[in-house]
C-alpha cells in the first residue's frame, strides 16, 4: 500500500501521539501552580511595559503568572536566578540579547553562561535602536554626521553635547565606547525606579 505524503504525515503524527499517550496526561497538568515571570529591571521600564501585559494575556492558557522584578547587574542577576531555579517551567525570564552578550563578552567573571544555562523559548518583542541628533545639526544620514563631526570637532561637541541618555542596560555599552574610542560618552539614567547618579 502506497500512501500520499500528506496521508503518511498524518499517520506518523497519530503514531507519535499514541506513543506518547501516558506522558501527555502528566503534561496536561502543567501548570498546576502559579508561574513566576522574572523581569531584569525595576518596574516602569521597557521590560515591565512588555512583561506585564504579556503575563495578563497568557493567563487564559497558563493560569496565574505573577511578575517579579529582579533588577541588578544589568539584568544578569535576574538571568542567573532563572538559570539556577528548578527546571520545572515555573520560573521564566523575559530577557534580551544585550543582557546575555554583555554577560558573555564583557564580564571577567560571568554570573552564568546563558548559552548553556538558559533555553530560548519564544521571541516576544523586537527592539530598534536609532541615532538621532538635534535638528540644528546639518546631518540627515550617518555619513553626514560623521563628516560633520570630523570637519567641526569643537562645534560638534558644543552642538551634539557631551552626554548621551541611556537606560540602565545601555550604560555599559556607552562606558565601553568611552573607553575604546576616547569619546565623551556618558550615560545619564532617568530618575525613576530607584536609579540615581
């Protein structure tokens, strides 16, 4: 008997479902208690703006999901907390690639190895970065900006300023830029959620 590809796939899927029958009953019980969603920064930030609505939306399928903000070390403390939690699916992490990259590349003694200790499950949001300047600066492209700064270093410093604004997770990148490029980059965090300078 020769089966068409679609029929074969249907039979294969059915056989796989039968083979995993006894385990699926146990899997159907998940979750049987609240799920803890760890966010790596204090309330009020981008992770909170994304994490809290997500937690509310998945309540219909996952039951209670409570948000636990665990700020510190640029998000690494929260990632470490999840990496060392029991591997039962009841402690999950909303993180970003910058948290893990800075942990792996920039720390002399990393708190964790995110490639080995964490497993990505789903993408929730995409972040975009942009370079912006004051409208008085005669630059409409990145090339224009670079040419302007090279041609007018003193005027560029006065017009562009010595400070860049950043969220706490971006401070480390600015500090590295300052160290490697001898620029005047300095992160000034917003006064919210306990961040002070």
